[in-house]
């Protein structure tokens, strides 16, 4: 279960600086021109709305005065103006909302693309997942970016509109009653201070709630994606207990949020009701004494409500602001984690040969397409820093077919992933071909959704393969029947439902051969394949001049190791203490 680690970050100066920097980058991006145009339209529409509201207050004043004076002609005239101004306000308000949503969507699209590119570069996704540095990065990218972009835009426009409202209605309210203006300022200031005091804990609780929700959702996803295994192993009770625990964490945190919202609601509800009463209490005596028209009361009530609302954004929107603050801090934490991960990938720690303890990550990688070379490579387990492999120094030249046998499974796991560049617990040097010239085939092959052609063509950045080339390899691996079953190379299906694990592994061999690397590093091919299938696959690699290194069980033996001589030129053995021997 993913849980937040350490203290909950708060909306500090660094986070605010990063927020401002992010807005500047968006404004200067390739879609910045369109964004600026939409923002300019929003400001113009906002000015128009405030001007229309001021005009509406005066029309409303004279409309109410005409009623009080029983002036039918005045009543009809002001009523028609009243209806006309409402129609104008409606049109401007709808266009304002439309422009805000379009700008929010544009920003979300751009920012999500930026995060996705960085998340999937330098294997940041793998580092964040394996190290559990940031809880639920997928949920932050999918949901928090949406909340961030719409929230930032909404609150910014809200504060801008509040500023325009203050400028527009301060003069109106001052002309009606200076005392009422002073009461509005003091009332809003005191209310904002109390709202912050009462609602401050909501920021941390909302931050936690995002992760509680994501944890519960990931547990349900786990049940759906592993339904068959769960049914076979009868794990329903254990999973039910786990899901109920996750649900309880979610509910307990939400209870605290509800209780705080209740306390805040007592204050904000009473605060909002008093806004309607205060202007009448101050202005009504002026009307009673004959010093003001009846319509002044309505105008004062409207002006006071709008002005206090502008001053009281924190009071009226504190719950939304607390959620938004949690979103900003979560995205800021993800942004920092991705940057730190990219920095680690680009600048690994230097090797300290004098140290007795394992550095966190000190494996240095270089590229050479003609060789796979280990120089004083030492690997440690991820948890207790136990030594898995001691000071491995050997070279595997192109053409040297090698079998690596490990007494301990974790050593096999670590060496395979260290060679691929995704095991960080160790030190030393690894010289290997560039990524397009070395192919890593794990024990459980990756079977993403898509067509058979997409499955076999790797990353999709390579030159498009000819159908004849693909079918030639599939024919040699006896896959013609499956190709026909799914409707050809452009057919798609849920691969796990039509192919056994052995067939999936053979299909991964086809993907390997079509990639045509110089070297192939293969993990446990005999786990799901028969001896004949492994033999056929290795012979095919020889035919295509691909140098392979097999780690783990290569051939299922019956009596002796005579079969190995046909397929391997050298063998590396690693015992349970990390000691190794090399034989040709």
C-alpha cells in the first residue's frame, strides 16, 4: 500500500516560486500565444461584467424607487432596462465561463504532456515506483494536474474579479454611507482571519485524502487485473481485509475533514447570512429619517454584498483553497522527485573504494557495441545491503555465447537489472552496447495492448518492418496459427487470454530477433519453455548472428550438461556468497 512518507509539505515560498515559474513557461510555450489571447479575452469580459454590475445597481435602485413611489411609467421603463441588462450580463457571463474552460483545458493538455515526457524519460517512472519516493504519481498526473490548472485559473480570475469589484463598488458604497464601507472592510478582514485560524488543518488532511483515495482505487484495480490468480489461490479473504483496511484509512481521514468542515461551516454560514442584514441595519435609518430614497437600501445591500464578497474570498472559498493548496504541494513534490531522478540518472554517484558500506547508487555506465564488460562490479541487496556479487571483472566479446548461473535467485535478478541500468544498489563499471544494440528479455515478457505488429515492432521509433520479414520469423517459431486466429498482423486482442505463458515468451523471442541487436540478455528462458522450444529459439538467435547471454536456467536437463556445449561458449557461476568463477 502506498502511503505518504514524512511530513506533509505546505504551500511555502519555494512552492509558490515554482508555481509562478510554471505559469511563465506556459505563457512562453508554443501554445502561449493562444493562451495569452484567451486570457486577454477573459480580462475584457471580466471588466465588462463589473461595469454591467455597477450599471445594474443604479438601474435596480431607480427601479425600486419607482415601485416605492407608485410610478407606473417609471416602473415599466426601468423594468425593461432591468431585463435588458440581465440579458447582457447572461451573455457576457456565459462567454467568460467558456473562455475560462478553454484556457484551462489548453493549460492542462500542455502541462500533462510536459509531465509525461519527463516522467517517461531517464526511467523516472521506474525510480519513483521502485523507491516509493512519491505516493501515486499516476494519480497526480491524471487528476492533480486537472485540479491544478482549473484551480489556479479559477482562483486567479476570482482574485482579479474581486479586485475589479473592490474598485468598482468602493466608491458606490462610500457615497451611500462611509460608515457602511468601513464596516464592510472590518467585517471581511476579521472573517478572513477567523476562517484561516479554524480551517488551517484542512490543508494537510486534504493532502492525505488524495493518497487515501488513490490507495483504495489501486487495491480495487489489483483485484480486477489479478482476478484469475486470486480465484485459483482463494485469496478473497486476505484481499477483503486489505481493502477494508484501506477503506478505513480513507474513512477516518474523511471524518476529520467533515468535522473540520462542520466547524468551519458554523462560522461561514452565519457570516454569509449577516452580510444580507448588515447593510439594511445601517442604511434603513437613513430612509426612515427621509435622508435617502427607498431604492438606496436595495443598492446598498447589493453593493455591500459584492464588496464584502470580494474582500472575503478566503472565508467563502477556504475549503476549496485548502484542497487546491494540497494539489499544488503534491504536484510540486512530484516535480521535484522527477527532477531529482533525472539528476541521479545523469550524474550517478562516484565510486568510493575505501568505504565499507554500500553507496546508494554508484554504477558507472559506458557504451561499446562490441563488448559487454564488467569492471569491479559489486552488487548489494536493496534492503539489508547484503553482498550479492563481489568485484566481478570480465569481458564478454561479441560472438561469445554465455550462460550465467547463480546459486541465489536475488543475485540473478540483480545482475540482470544492473546490466539493464535499473538496479541502483552497487558500484563499479559496466560497459555495454547502446540501447538499440542490446535487448533485455525478462522472464515475464511485456505484453501491452495493441496490434500484433505493434507488439513486435518494439518502441515504434524503428524503421517499419516488412510483413515478409515478420512472418518469416513467426513461421520459424511456429506462430502461423495464432496469426491467423487473430486476423493477421494488424489484429489485436487480450494476449494473455489467447496465449500461454510459453507462447508469450516465444513471441518475445520473435520481438528480440526482429529488433536485430548485437547482444541479447535473456532471463530464465526455460521457466515456461520446453527444452525443444529453447533450443529452437537459441538456434534462431545464432542464425541471425545475435550474441546471447542467458542468466538462469537455460536448458532443462535430464542427465548431463552435454547439451550446453552446443549453445554456449562460456559459463559464469556465482555462488550464494557472491564469489564467481569463469570458464570457457
